[in-house]
């Protein structure tokens, strides 16, 4: 995950967004939150998350 974030920064991306299902990937969901991703929407259990890259 850190390598992907570093590469995204080097490529000039301003943010990273993705979707996940916390009911299926609860460990991953917790990791994403600890890394600083924020939940931006939750539709029927599918969560969109984003992180602004600095």
C-alpha cells in the first residue's frame, strides 16, 4: 500500500480513491483507516474511501 501511495505521489496524483466492503475485508478496512483514508460514502455496505496525497 505504501509503495502504491509513493508511486501515486511521484506521478502527480492529488488523491487516491477506492471502494471496499468492510463486511468482507474488515482487517483491510481497519488498516485503511489507520493509514489515514477517510470514508466518503457507504452504499449498501460498499464503502468509498479517499486519501489526499501531500
